[in-house]
C-alpha cells in the first residue's frame, strides 16, 4: 500500500494508534530541519510508516520510521506505549515513543518522559503542526509541518 491519503484501515483495535491517522499524507517541514516527510499506513494498519527527506545543518537526512506497538514474537499483548524505530541512510537507528493527546503530539527520544522530545500542536483544520524539539541543556529547534498532500 503506497497511497498516503487514505485513512486508518478498519479493524485496528487500538484507538490511540488510529488517532495518528491525522499524520497521514505529505508534509513540508520548516525550521531547524527543512524538506518533506510523508506518512502512510502499512498494510494491515498496525504500523504507520514515515518517509523522511530533510536537510539539517547542511546535511541530508533521509530515512524511514515504523510507528506502532511493539509485539515481540510470541508475546501475548503489544506494548503499552506507541513506539517507533527510525532508520537513516547513514546506518543510524533512533527509538521514540509517540503520544497524541487532543491536538498535541509529543514524541520522546528514547523512552516516555525523556528530556529530549518534540511537542507540537495541530491547528484547527489539522493541516499545520507547530512545535519544537527540546534537548537537554537548552538545545533544540522550532519545527513547523504544513500539509502539502
């Protein structure tokens, strides 16, 4: 399934994961990183895929992120948190935890409650997500995603 404009597939038992459907589509990213990202559901609807093509600090940032609940082989239940693993074109991996409460999206680097996180708020029509990455020690950068498709 490569279409990026469909809504969350039916049959997914998890409302918190399905709420991330508002990310589905293509977005222009501005701020500390510039470029585009696109979100789509992996067939079956249990994982949201983010394709990333950005430039940050003069360097290309190209990667893919799989967002959903972890369920190791044989585990009776998936993880409580919505987790992700991001893979980039330089061979790096990054782990995150996603949480959407109302119009506020929080993405923790590593685990929930981490001092490194993104927090952004969707506008009333859901086509602009404005926020910032916060790093320990006062670092970070503003980021705005605007829907383009």
